[in-house]
C-alpha cells in the first residue's frame, strides 16, 4: 500500500492508546471465538442429527427402560426402515469418577447401519462380530491422555447403574476404532455388544434404554412418530417418539438457549468495542486536523483522506481482531478441556469466516464518522486552527 508507512506511523503516534484499543479488540474477538466453540460443543448433536432418524424413549423419562421386544414391533410399522437400541451404561475406568465417558451396549450391525457417519474398517467390524467381549471406541476417546487406548488393549469398567453378576468388573477387548468424516460428529463413545451385556448384568434382562429408528421418507417422520406412540399406547411402557434433531435440541436447551445467550453477550461486547475504537479514531483525527489541512493543500484529495482514515481504522481492528480469532482457533485445536462433557470441541469454519468479516466491519463502522470528518475538512478551517 502506497501510504502504509504513513498510516502505521499514525497508529504509533499515541502508543499507549493504540495498545489499549488493540487489547480491547483482541479480547472481544477471543471471546467471540471461544463462545462459538462452546456453542458448537453444546449443539453439535443437533447439527449432525439425521433427518431420517427418530429417537424413541420411555414416555415418562429417558432414565426409564423399554422392552427389547419393541424393536421387532417397530419395524413392522409402515414407514419404518430399521430400528436399533441403546442403553446408557455409565462405564467408569479404574473406579475414578473423572474417567467417565459415554458407553453403550448395542447390536453391532444394526448400530453401524443406523449411523453411516461413522466408519469402521471391515476387518475391525468382523472382529467385533466375532469377539463377544469386543468393543469399539471413538477416535477422540482413544486419544484421551488418560487412556491412550489402542486395538488389542483389554480394559475393565464398572457401572454404578448396571453391575455385573458376582459384582465383578466388566471386561472388554478393544477391537476397533470409529472415525467420522465430519468434525461435528461425536467420536468419544465406547460401544460394546448387547448380548454380552444382557447376559452378564445382575438385573434388567431384556430391557434397553431407547431406540433409534430410521424412517423410509424423512417428510413423513412426524406421522411415523405418531404411529409408533400409538402402537405402544396404554401399555406398561408407553413411548415418546421425536426426530433426532428435536431430541438433541431438548438436551441443549436444558442449560438455556445457547444461541440467544451468545448473541446477547457478543452484542454487548461488540457495542462497547465499537465505542472504544470509534473514540480512538475520532481523537486521532481531531489531533491531526492541521496535518490533514496541509495534506489537502499539497494535493491530497478528499477521497484519499477518507480512504486513509478508514484504512487506519481497519488496520487497528485487524491487528487485534485477527490475533484474537487466531488464539481462539489455537485453543480449540488443542482439544476439549473437559472431554467427558464437551466431546466435540472445535472452532467452526463458518464462525471463523463470520469473525473475519466482523473484524473488517468493526474497522469500517468505527472509522466511518472520523473519516467523513477528515474528508469534509476544508483547508482554510484546518490552517486557521493551526494559526490560532
């Protein structure tokens, strides 16, 4: 840029003021990045939910179980393509409550067919089908620093909900690692065979936690959900069927409307930073009134004065804003600080792009009024101030 050195020197004119403004912008965009990351962590299940999948749970509460025999009856309902069940196992490693992660007994083939977003090599799938105590784990779970599990490892878990007969620990052999093609897919789970679980648990044989149901036509998902609930109406275990997205949204909203909270916080932060940056630019232009008069007297056009002030404002916003976004991205890339609670933890690309756009928008909005003042400044008025 032809006048970059001049713009840079103007920013260095009041070093303390510039540094404080940079710090304010930096903190604002760091906060923006971290809040977007946390929002994605809480709502990842909603964004990855399949449009053609339903979740069927007990009508009263998710903690109440359903008969495993419901699976066959659901698959007979018109519009249902397949059903697969899950049970919350609540496995704990080495009897340490902090060593907690999502663990579920499932039927391997039905589970993999129900969730195509997971990929498992064929050899590992066959090993899972052949190994009664076999378990597959998500990639992020295998990489947790507390575990560092790999294929072939044998692990013991205890469950406060589902004790094993004889009060013995549950033993598993890691036979596969699940990967996912998208960042918003949770790969922190531990999945093992339901037949091994049902045979070994001390009580509750023949019961499961909830069902995932694939419908043939996503457009008819509400009708299929009603048909499922009608099938089990007035039974000892009535059901509540809803789309997977609605089910996940219900979990996310238990802590509040994340989107509204995010917008409220960021609106207050950015409004404050806009005032700070705008005041900085206004003071800078007022202090240089005489200089602008001299520049215009030697041939500086009004449009060039406007562009120079806007460029200065955008440079100020860019230095602080891009640094804040960069640090937020690095923090997110380092992994979740609480893997058991926030298994999906990354700075979404869309939010990053919006953040970059906000940086330049902040620069333009904060600098537009001072820039217009510099553009409209008349040479005689500026030089008169100098003479005075």
